[in-house]
């Protein structure tokens, strides 16, 4: 176990020996989660690395499904943003109406 320090803005540096052993490159996406008081950081699994370990794994189909899921998630986020904007407009109109009374 190695000690690291949290810098400004919450930045942490993954020690070089760990980056090398996991072949982590600059700009690579990692996943972070909190689990029962523990912080876990995991590299993204490359689908192609699973080829051969899962006979029925069809990378093209899975890739398509992932893209569809991300597009769906992006649409949900767009809809939520529109809802927030509408709520903000209503809130501002409500304040104006009260100040005119």
C-alpha cells in the first residue's frame, strides 16, 4: 500500500509503478466509486481483451449496444437539463410576479 496526497481541487496522482503495471496512459478513462468507506479506482476494461474468454462474445453487437445506451443516457440528460431550465424560468417568473404586487 502506498500513501498519496489529495491536492488542490481533489486531484490525486497514481504512482508511476502502478500506472506502468496497469499500462495506464495519459488521458485514459478510469472509473471511481465509493464502497463502504473505501475509494476504488479501476481502469476501463477493453472489450477486445475479453475476446476468446467468452465464446459467445460478439464485440460488434456489444459495441452497438453500448453506443445505444450512451445515446439514450445523453437524451435523458438533455431532457433533465430542459426540465431544470423550465423550472428556473418558472421560478424567475414567480419572483417577478411577487415583486409587482
